[in-house]
C-alpha cells in the first residue's frame, strides 16, 4: 500500500491572498504532493492549508512552505483572533494510509530539525512528536503567543526542540513554529446568535474536556500540590474557546475535535446546542475549517435521519444533504462536499470513467467496436440495479403509513441493500480495469528471456485478477438477493414486483459474471486455483437460481 501523509500547516495570514498564493505555489511545485484545500479566515488572519502526498515529498513541501512564510509574513505586525506564535503557527503531519504513527513521528522530527537548523526558526514538537509529556499539549507550547515569545526563549525550561533559543532579528519576524504528528483532527466552529465573547467562552468551558477552573468564594481552588482544580467539560478529546468573528458579526465556539471516534461532529454540535440553550443562546449553524473524512459526515447524516425515524439506507449524496442541513454548514458560506471531503479530493476522477457516464453514453460505448465494457461490467451493473430495487422497496416500506413502529426494521434492510448496491457499482469499472491489465501484460516486451519471463508472470497475475473480479461480482450479487427475498416476504405489497425484478437482475448478474470467470480460466496455468473457483462458482450459481425461483414464486403469488 502506498504511504500517504496529510499535512495541515496554519499560516498567520488570512487577508492578503497574494501572500497566501506565494506559499501555496511552493507546495504545488513539489512533485508527488497534491494541494487539497486552502481556507483563509479574515478575522482570524490565518489560513489553513491541506495537502497530501508521499512522506518525503510532503516533508519537502512543508519545509519550502515554512521557509516561504518566513519571507512573506512579518509576525511583529500580525494581529488576529486566533492564538498564534509564528508565521507558520502549526504544522501537523497526519498518517493517512500505509504508514504508522511511529513512522510519522520520525518524519515530524526530520522536518522540525530542517526547519530549526536550515531556516533558523525555533520549533516546538507537540502531540505524538512531543519530546516531553507536558509538550504534548499545543496550548502549553504556544502559551504567551508571539508577544511572549522573547521571554519564553530566554527560559531554559522552554528551550525549543530545534532551532535557536533566542529572539534574534530573524525570529522577531518569523516567530516560532509547532510541528507535530497527530491523528486526524477536525477544526469545527459552532455559530451562536450572540455577539458576546463572554457567553461564548462560558459555553466553550461547559463542553471542552479541560473544562473550567473550580472556584469557591470567588477564588480558584488548588490541590495539595498547588495545581488548579478543574471542573471537566462534557466532551472528551475536545479543545474549545469562544470568540467574536467580526467578519460575520457573531460569536462562535471554536473547537478542535482531536479524536472524532470519541467525540463526533454531530455530538459536539448537539452538546453545544444544549449548553447554549441553558444560557439563553441559540445555535444557528456551524462552520468546518479545512477538510473532514467522509464517514464523519455520513455518521452525522444518519444520526439526524434516525432522530426523524427515517431510513438510513439511501445514497451517500442524500445522507450528506441531511448532514449539511442539520449542522447548518451552509450558514456562513456554501459547503461543497467535493471541495471539503478528503476522500472526494483524493479520488482519481479518471479511475471510474464508466460509472461517471450517463446511461446513454454507457450503452453506446457497450455497443461500440471496443471490447470493454464487456459482460463482466454489464453483470456488475445488472447486479447493482437489482440491489438498488431491493433497497428501494425497503425504503418505501420504512415510510409506509401505519408502519411507523417498523421503520428501523426496514431501514436496516435498506442499509444492507445500499451496501451491495455501492459495492457492485464500483465493480463496473473494476472489471474493465481487470481486462485492461491483461492487455497491458500482453503488450510487455518479449525480446530477451528475462523480458519473456516477466511478461509471462504479468499475464498470469492479470488473468488471476480477471477471474477474481467477476467472482466477487457473483458473491455480491448473490448476497444481495437476501434483501429482495425479505422485501418480497414482508415489504410494501404495492412494490413487490420491484423486489421480483431485483431478484431477476441479481441472478442474471451471478450467471453472467460466472461466464466471465470461466472464459478467463482458459489461459491460466494454476489449475488448482481455477478448479477451486469453478467449484465454488457452481455452488453460488445453483443457490442463486434456487433463490430466484423462491422469490419469483412469492411475487407471483402476491400479484395474482
């Protein structure tokens, strides 16, 4: 698996787009790095940039960006609402795929050392890259902000991990930088119908994990060791402050959700709503800063659908609409999923050309003189349509008047059907890609014995893959028939024929895919592998034919 790291540097400039562009230009100039998002904030005078790539290339791009920021940003003249202490205030690295946190930490220190030694910026390492326990907390490293940096650098206990421990002329302009390795963090702001920073902060103290200092008779309570006793907030893994955003004329709760598996976006939103209402304040919407994983918003959409007792077995696009509307993510500016969801930005638009076609273009291409898409892709598409019909009946059943107490039962069936539908849709392109890989293998050079051996192995591997893909289509299509069977049995009577047609499509997909499994076995030398697939495929086909008959019999008995 390819190693990917995400980098989310925050630069202390959010107003001058020319300055921001100079920084992002040097990021984009590094090959192997993809710039995903640039999110400037005028009131905070801060820009959050997100890019992703292979580790060494990400480190190079981050280094060049930090270097450029020291050239174009003067911290001695900077003002903004957000805490900060450097031109590049923070630069976290986030493991995305194929890489561990331990490996990411090593890259964070590699970057920090280069920034400190080659550029001359004081660097503090935090989160997983911290060199001591108390430095894990960014707030501790950044305490005093830029204005307190001179005093901090003079304190031996606050010596930076890398770079100069002095407030020289260069550092006066550049400030310091905090570099980390951390889990995926969601920066999320909740909008309030007030302009009061004091009230916003009170709400922030209610919800953030660190809570507020405990007071008795107006005095802060200390423990036996002299540490401040705190009343914890209601949300774990959440950092929050309240502030006023002049750009929008409202106060916000600004939160960092440091582990969304512990506190999700919708949980944070609902908890802020609860606290705000107790204080006579109303939540009007929210704002995402930077990017978010797809699953986080799908979870939010499903949460609100369930609150409405509605089926969650609908398309991702529809679930996202519910999430965006429920969280009020469109209140301050348009929220465009294709620009804010990390998976959508990483998606190779050319990797799925078939399923991105309209129906007519797909049919026209199938009917053309080109060999792909062929029977395997068409089988996958038939299977996806069969699963879609079963899912439709489940969704219609969950909304039937008088069946209100059964919505969850049908929602579960719809969600199961939607899983098979999505998986089979993806197989449409995967089958064509499997065919193309065989063609690519046959085109390999074969002049020398070594080239012939490489070509032969590539052909055999590609052939195995071309068997495995339609076999997977068989498995998915057959498995999806349980949804059609259930809907024929217990689903909406008026749509029982749709469940029957779904079963017909699914069985056809199983049989069609099996033909592709068998035709690709002809040139495979691994006969043990071929015989195993043949035996298993025959069993699946027999079961699919039997189940199809059972479903059709149910449907016919109900419609006659």
